[in-house]
């Protein structure tokens, strides 16, 4: 019996030694394979960097001479070549600094205006071959074309969460201009579709890191200026934008209750909020709202983020009760405005074009009655705004359903 145990012990020892040798052999083999794979990945990344450099040069040349057909053709060829290379990239290899470089180039192309032209038949053929269910196909599409020209651009649910920030930047990058009939409506419909999708995610999972990253990219990139050229109604677009901003920025756990006070025996206190009151369109659209208010009936206060002593600013001071320079931080601005105990607050800066400091204030409740004037070219879409004040000459045929 002892002999059998010893024999088994010997066999077991031999088996252990054998397994250790096999494991070492496998480890050595894996190291060789890993080294080969890393070397191949490095070569692929270098090839891609070469494509990036070539496209960067072609982009700069085309932007410098936008009327040059040959330079434009060269740019499209380099763009297409890079997109095709990316589309065949192994989907498991998504790490590395090369992708930050690709994202940066996508941003430069979108900001240049070079992407505003319609896609060629060759580009459309290449785009149709991309597998948009995998991230290399998505990134290839982002290189090849602006989002608003891609009706097949997927919704966020079909995009890897690690790409939501970059994808949102690409989705909401506006064109520098519209070059062909129908472009405006194509862009307007594109924005509406993806605003609906983003708002759905804001309602569904605002705490998600990916969702918040997508919202930040949207707020940093978005502008409604191109939407102004649409012949259709923009109220739905504005309300989607307003809902996203409100849910993202306003702490609903902090209540600020306001009550309208009787006006009898006192002047109505009105605050006008502009970024500044220097020479600018928004100042000229705001002055008529306050310059002739009766000082015996109205106490008028101007609030600005930037102060100066230009003649126009001095003129504004001469027409009101007082002027106040607000602090730089949002909490300080809200505190200063609320401390003024305003009956009415009027936002004279355009809060619909881009997301700015005044938009950030307007999304909060500060006074019982909150108003925007016609500095804002469309309705604000913010639940915190109660009235839109315009003039007879600025809207000859008012459509109240637009507001």
C-alpha cells in the first residue's frame, strides 16, 4: 500500500512538472504572439497617422483656396482614404492616442466649413459599405461626412458609451453656411431627431456619465443660428433644448418660492439683464424697452456682467434708477438678482443662439414675471420664461403658436 502511494506521488510530481513546462511554453508562445500583435498595431497606427497628416494638409489647402476644384478633390480623396482605413480597423483595438487625434481632426474639419458640401456619389458608395453597428464604421462615417448629411446616423443607444461625448460633438456641429436649396430643412430635421433622442436620455438616466458627457458636448457645440433660416416652426426645437438645459442645470431639490406683490402704493421694480450695455445689437433692441418708462411708476435696474464707460453705456445709465455689475459666478449672480426683489426681469441678451451666461441665468426662477425680448430670435423654449416681448415692426404677421 505504501508502495502504491509513493508511485502515485511520483506520477503526480511528474504530472506537475510536465504542466509547469507546458505553461511556460504557452506563456512564451503568448509573449511572442502579443509582441507580434503589438508590432502590427503600432504599424497600423503609424499608417493611420500618415493618413491624418495627409488629410490635415489637404484640409488646410482647400480651406485656403475654397474655389480651387483640384484642391477640393484632393481633400475629398484624402478624407475618403482615411475613412476607409478606419472602417477596417479591428474593433477590439479601441485604445491608444491615435483616436484622440482622429477626434481632434473631425472637430477641425467640422469647424472649417469644408464639410458643408454634399457628398459625392463615390462618398455615398463608401458610406453605404460602413458597418455602423460597430465603432470603426461609426468613426469612419464621422470622418467622411457631417452628421446632418447622414440620415443613417444612429441614435445614442447604438453608439458605444465611451464615444458619446465625441459623437454628440459631431452630431450637433452646425454648418458654416448652406450652399444648396433644401439644406436648411435637412439640417433642421436632423437636429430635431437627435434633440428628441438626447432629451429622452436626459429624462431616462441623467446620472449616467455618458449621458452627462453627451449633454456637455451638446451645450458646448450647439447654436440655433442656422435654425433661424428654416421656414418651418421652431418652437418644438426650442422646447427640447430648454428641457435639456433645465434638467441638466437646475437643482430641483432647491425650491425658490416667489409671490407677486400688490403694486398699490409703490413703483413696479423691473430688472434688465444683458451681458453688457455697450454698442451691440442686443443693447439697441433692449433700450426701447426701458428708456421711456415713467420713473414715477417704475424703478428700473440694469444688470450687466461686463461694465464700461462707452457713451452708449452712459446713456443707458441716464435712463434708469441704477446699474449693477453682477459677480462672475452663477451662485453670486442669482443671489444678486434675487436680492433685488424684482417684480419683472427682462433678458435682453439673445438666449436662444448659443448657451451663454445669460441663458444659464434665464433657466432659473428669479422674479414672478420673466420676459425675453426680440434680441432672442425665436422663442426661448424655457419653462422659466413667461413672456416674449416684440414690436409691431419686427413681426408684421405674428404667429402666436410659435411662442
